[in-house]
C-alpha cells in the first residue's frame, strides 16, 4: 500500500492481474521516461561513488585492522561499531540531500510519510553499500 501511495496511484482492488493494472497506471510519456532514467543514472552514480570512497579507506586501514585483531587488541565488533558511528552522520547528510533533490523531481508523492520511507530506504541503501 505504501508503494502505491508513493507513486500517487490508487491500489488495485479485486483484481487478479495486479501487475498488468499497475503497468497500465504507470504508463509515462517519453519525456517522463527520460527524466526517470536521468534520476536512475544519478542514483547509481551517487551510490557507487559513496561506496568507492569507503573502500579506499578500508584498504588503507586493513593492515592495521589485521594486526590489531591478531594480537587481540580489540574485537572485530568494536571496529564495526566504531566505523558505524563515524559514518552514520555523513550518510544521513548524504541521504537527506539526495532525497530532497530526487523525491519531488521524479514525481513521487505520499506526503511526509512517503518522504520518510524514501529517506530511510536511501539511508539503508547507502549504509549497506559502505559496509
């Protein structure tokens, strides 16, 4: 139901062909398709570059991490928890700016609850990408 409210359409009731009905309702003109493809390209590149910076940083810290866990200086869970606390504020800022730019530009609707769902999904996606 939340998906339908985000897309700004009524959910299909009493229909066995949900996917066909949804496809008919989401028919978009060529100009709208071009805009959505542009948004998809921006989304993919944003996620890619976010993950790339974290990967380079982890490679730099890898030898220190291996050495200190080998000598039981700290546990792996402590390292993951510390890295999470450091990266969460940056991910929140990145996700918020990304969602503010793209939510209304692609034509999603749903009010504040739709935006919050979109923001949390973007946050989770970026966080999964850097871990």
